[in-house]
């Protein structure tokens, strides 16, 4: 690629940091190839009201320049904790009951997007190619266009696109969707998301479909397609060889010699279906008593978005449920649930996954879910664990060889876990081979290559 790549996201990842995940590494590779720029919020909130202003910092990191912006406290509260996390996140995950529509949030969201556009536009070159990430920044291209930017701009939505009637509950839904048409390419995680987008624009905006991926509405044309995100399989398998990872696996194996470990790794988020997962585990112990004294659920849940009420509620609910299961079924020498409200060091993750006989990846709704893919990549191919995966994760479109479950159906989920625990080696190996082949084929490098090729090739509306 000859153009310089500019990546824009709410938070930037430094690709050179040891803790960088697959996404930061993949975007860092793409940025390094083109000597690119990564633009985002600095993570710093400075005192001050709704200013729509912020200091810009430029910092080289290898061949990449990191450009970060501080945000005023009121701007940050309305844009991030407000509109992004109290409106867009719950609605896009189908949780209208948790959405808090507040005009001030939307104003803050627009103000910060305008600020991002103003600051970014001063750094752009005419033939840059710009890749904007996620729901925090939906209006960014429209704001850049208003400032006269004519570069190619692509958008990738990491979270689900809801069905049209769910989207229509957002008071400003038409403005949000209209602003998507300022992009040249919209990338979504799954075919289901593309279908929702297509139905929205046809029903609500009277869009014309021009060929398979092209839509014309609001006097503009855009291409929308699925680009399922993946992981960096080699990077993750290399992590599995670190001393921390091996030590984690050995420690767990010696503590649990029967190896009936069930593993859950998530951010503590209401979209992840954690209470339903604990209830399914409770049902497993109740309905299949042979698992008492042997099956243990290790649930690691990273604290996230603390201060947003719905996150406090889910935390209390989980603590209550795990205490209840341990009280009812625990023995002096066995606790059924180990619930850890913490982030596990990334280097230990593959060891945890590999010690597990079963992974429980049971979100109520998820754009993709990378834990499912990491679990598969971390397994010993000769004696692999089994993936129990929610049909409502984007990953379920590709990972058909997992045991797919409806996480709302507690009894059926418990039944699937029982089946996973009893699955013969030959079936585990066969399913794992199919899953690993898919995880390798649709890895994070293919994702970014295909997105950027499609963005280069996107047909542009005249004018
Ligand atoms: P989301 O982006 O909604 O959090 P994903 O499953 O797509 O969900 O990605 C989560 C990423 O964060 C994965 O790379 C996973 O390994 C990591 N992660 C999630 N929870 C934890 C945890 N408790 N400790 C360490 N890493 C975690």
C-alpha cells in the first residue's frame, strides 16, 4: 500500500507494549508498513467543563506516530460514560431496558466527535487512508467531511448491529445511521449484522440496494460487508510457551488432577451472560450429581466501566450467585466456583485455557468474542478441551464445530456442559481440528488485510 494509514479509535494501543493484544499487534503491523498514525483519546481527563477542546500530544513509537488527545471531564463523562456506554453499548447489545437516553449525552458525543475531527484534520495528508474503529466514533467521518476532508474513510463496528426496530429506539438513530453514509466502507462482524444494517436502511431510509454490498441513501453511497475479526494465532501460541503460561497450567493441573475444570474469561459485562452461566453450572451440579466434588468453574471477570450503575448491579449479582453455589454444594476440600474479579496477566491466559476441559463462552449478545478463538488456539491438539459457545456470539457463525447453546435456556446449557465433560477424545480432537482450522483461516491479519483492500477498492460516490 502506498498511502499512509491513519487508525482512529477511542483508546489507542501501543503495539510495542508487552501487554498489547492481537488487535494492537495487527493494527501496529499495518501502521508500521505505511509509516502510519494512530489517533485517539490519551486516557487522561483534565478538569474543565464541556469544552470541546483538548491538548494534542504526538509521540513516536517505532515507525508509528501516536497522536493522543486529552478530554475535559464533562466532555468525557457525556461522550464516554454517557452516550457510548449508557446508550450505544446497551442498545446495540439489545438491552433497551438499560439504556439511559439523555440529551446531554448525545450533545457531548457530538462535541467530542467534532473535536476529534478538528484535531485529526490538521494532521492529515491528501492521500491518507483512514480507518475509524467502533461505536464511540460513528459520526467522525461526517465531521471530517464537513471540514472538507476527501480521503477514503472506512469504519469498523466491533459490536453487534441491532435489528432496525431496536436501533429505532435511539432518539437520534436517523442521525447516527445517516452519518455512517459519510464513510466509503462499513465493516461489520457477521452476516447477521449486515442483514440488520440492510433492513434498517431499506425500512427506515428507503435505501436503494446497488449490487450485493452497495447501498444508496441520504444522497450518498456506501459499501457494507462482514469482516469477522480474529486473533493472531501464532502470537497466542507463542504466549502459551512463556514460563508464566506453563506455570499456570501446571499449578492448575496439580491442584485439579481430575481435570474437570470449566473456564470462563470475560470482562464483567451484562452482555456476557455471567449470571445465566452460573445458574447453568448450578443446574449441572443439581441434575448431574456425578460432577459434585469434581467439576470446578474458574470464572475470571475483569472489572470494567466501574461507576456505571448496571455494572455495579451485575457485580453484586455474581458475588451472590457464586456464594450461593459454594454454600450449597461446597465441601471442606472442594469449592465449586472460583470467582476472581480481576484481570489475569495476558501471559497466563493460554495456561488457564489449556488447563480447562471446557470453556464456557456464553454471552447473551456479542459482536464476535475473541475468548472463544483464544481458547481453541491454546489447546493441546492431542487432548483438547471443548468449547461451549453461545449462538448469540458473532463467533458462532464460523465456529459451528463448538457445542452451540442458547444461554437463556439454563437446562439445555447445563446439558451441553455435561456432554462436553463426557465427550470422548476422538470427538474432542475432531471438533478441535475443525475449529482451529477456522481460527487460523480467519485470523486478525486476514481481517485487516481484507478490510484495507476493500477500502482501497471501495466505489466512491461522485461529487
Ligand atoms: P470484549 O471485547 O467484549 O471484552 P472479546 O472476547 O472479544 O470481548 O475480547 C476480550 C479480550 O480481553 C480477549 O483478548 C481476552 O483474552 C481479554 N480478557 C477478557 N477478560 C479477561 C480477564 N479477566 N483477564 C485477562 N484478559 C481478559
